[in-house]
C-alpha cells in the first residue's frame, strides 16, 4: 500500500475543534458529531484531492464510490439530526 500524506490547515482544524467542543458543551451531541464528520470528509476528499486521486488508482469509478459513500453517510447524519431526542 502506498503512503499518502494529508495536509490540514491549522486554522481549519482549530475552528472545527472549537465548533465541535461548543456543540458538545451545549448538549447538541448529534450536531457536534455531524460537524466533526463533515470536517473530516472535507479534509479527506475536497481539501486533499490531489493526493487522493493517485491513491485511488486514478480511475473515476473509485472516486465516485468514495464520494457517494461519504455523501450517503452525510445524508444519513442529517436525517438523524432531524429525529426527536429520545
């Protein structure tokens, strides 16, 4: 397996960490978890696309599967955010 290095800007990392911490302190656990997931998805796919494409073999089908599964998980998270707390 090839080695891949991801770059995450420190300002974005601190912003996401602050937002997730604030959500958790306010008792908005679902929103905090969803925010953390979306930040990781952004850094893993959109923010580091130049490093990701060669690791996926450079073909479009693997990129579509990666993007589709990430978006599907995001939609599932948004659906769970809309559910009433039990």
